[in-house]
C-alpha cells in the first residue's frame, strides 16, 4: 500500500523490530484526494495488517466510483499500528461481507488448512496423527529443540518441500532467549552460511553480517523504497566505501552505509509478528513456555498458516494446547465500528 500511494518522507521509526512505530509527521502520500489513484477496482490483500492511519490514507486516494475490495483474515494478529480495522469493519455490519468457511476437497487434503480451522472452531487437534504437512515433534529441552530444528532445516525439509534451506523459515514468538530470534539466528547462520575463504563479513554492534546472509529490513525507509518486513540476501560488503548491498525480490539491490545497518537484522529466524503477510515453503515453530501474552491462539494460528507445504512444531504438546486455548488478546479500544453505524443511521434519517 505504501508503494501504491507513492509515499515520500524520511523514516523516523524507533527501529525496534516488532514495534514498527514511527512518526507520521514527515510522511506524505503523493496519491491522495487531490491526486487519486487511477483505477476502477482496487483489491487490498492481508487487510488485517493495515492500521487506521494507513487505511485513512488509502480511502482518501480511492477515486469516486471505484470499487474497493478488502481481503484478509481477522483471526490473525492485528496491525502493529493503532486500530483493528478489518475486525471493526466486519463487526460494524455496515458493509457487505463474504466469509469463506467451507473447506473444499483439495484444501481438505491439507492438515495445515484443516487444523487452522479447528483452532478457530475450538475443535480438538490430534498432534499424534501421521500427516504429510502438519507435524509435531516432542522435545523437552531447548537444546533438543535446537538440534531437531537444525536437522530439519538442513537435512530433511529442503528435499521434502523442494526448496532451498534458506527459504525454510523458523518462526518464534519471542526475541530473547535461546529459542528467541536473538539466540537462534547466530546458530542458524553458522549452519546455513558458515565462514569461508574469500567470503566477506563484518561485525556490527548488534550482529555479525556475512555475504550470503538472509536479512530483514526492520523499519520503513521511504527513501530507499524498502519496508518493515522486506527480506533479502546480503550480496556485498565493501570495506573501502563502508557499504553493504542487499538483493531483495526481483533482483532489486539496495545499498546501505555501515551507519545505517541498524535497519537490518538476520532473518533465518523471525518473530511470528514479523512473518505476517508472508508465505514460506515450510515453517518450523518451537513451542515452549513463555509470557502468556505471547502464547495466544491468534499467534499460533498466524504462524501455522504461513506454511504453504509443511509446518513442523517442536516442543511440548501441552504448550501448544495452551496457546490454542488462550483467546485473550491485548485490548484495543477502537471506535470505528460504532462510528460507521452512526454514519449509516444519520444517512438513513436524512433519506
């Protein structure tokens, strides 16, 4: 949506990975009410990720008479920014809504799809079932989880799903600890992209980067045209010019000065929040104890549904069932649904 609305301005975010908070005072959308989009129909996917401010900017740019179709899953995590737009739009009952609830024959062959529906319908999930795409491996220790994870990513899953090991994504609820992003990324880096003769590397205050590393942009940078969650491969480190180059999708290369690398972090393992909106051939998820606010149904549901061909959960079944049963979410006090109802009533009175 940022690219669609031709956003300009300097980033002023705090750079704290999952917070994604930034000041909008320096951000401008060149597509707006005065210069609307040139389209008869606009389709927005992954609508659950869109916050209130971005949705407002989008609506301003929609031309009169155009159709706006919003596609998303309100059971996933809400937007990082303020609001709960998709859920409020549905709850308002002011807009035509189509909900896809039927599992058809092809989808019914996938336990990823079936179990995702069971999570939301509060139906029991058999973790002992022999499945081709939804697997649970019991491990009682962090070290056991890590060793199992390494064998899966380097030996088992690449051939099974027909994908490179680096494209298999490890998703974790937390940043800290042995099974968090901070602990897992160095372990995966050493295994998937070890040091080699002639392979440039550079240590920065927050991480060691090596040519060939999988990196993620962790804050919006409108000047470079890269956004929070974009993933690429480190293709060059130039010590003379003090720059590094990252190759993102479609071969687009972006250059960073050494002073700007705090916008990047290793992405062999990422938080579930960061994965929202993405899909991977296979996903590996450590399931373990942790803060209750990070062991919720919508979090594990979001993680499982990132996998296209196979998802493997590793840990204790009891923790998985606790997450599925925990429907408590951090409260969001929003007024969008009520405001829409008020506007509809006002319009009806005028008529």
